């Protein structure tokens, strides 16, 4: 199976994606939450802490809807100034960062930082999560 097909299989398996996101949050010290969501705001997979227990209003559930809106607005902004396709929408707060990264035409990755992580460190950490999600899984 080639790399592209492995990638498609992984993204189509929410349990496998959740394992990758959990590993990313465990191994990348600046990342607190990671959620894969559809562009229409439905959670596909999340690390354990983002997903919470059944019935909770969680980071994954609330963040997925906001990520869909942020990506839509970001698409309009980059289209307005004809700068190509949206690569990320990143928000910096006084106690950390949140980023929305298109993974495909139908999927978004939402990453949140640990408290006090600056924008530079967050961008590097979030790109590592994205690369873990896109690398072939064995």
C-alpha cells in the first residue's frame, strides 16, 4: 500500500486518528489538545482530554464548530487578497494559542497549546502534530 493510501485509511479510522492525536499530545510538550473535525463542525477524533466523557460540553465539541467557522472566515480572507489557499488560522491569547489547520478539503485539525506557550513555539508544535497525522502509520 502506498503512502497516500495509508494516509486515507488512517484519516478514515477515528480510533486510529484518536491514538495519533493522543500520542501527539503526550510527546509534544507544548500541545494540550488536538482534535480532527469535519469542515462542517463535526468531531471526527480527539485526544482523551479534549473529548471528555459522554454528554459533556467539551473542547472537542465546542471547538469543532468554531473551527469550521474560523476556517470559513479564513478562506474568505485569503481569497479577498488572492493569496492562495488557507494554511492556518491561529489565535494568540495571553495564556496560550489555538490553531485551525486544513488537513484536506473536508477535514480540519484543531490544536491548543499549554498555558504560556508563545506563538512561535505553538506554530512549531502544531506543525509537528500535523506531520504526525500525515505520516504513514504501521
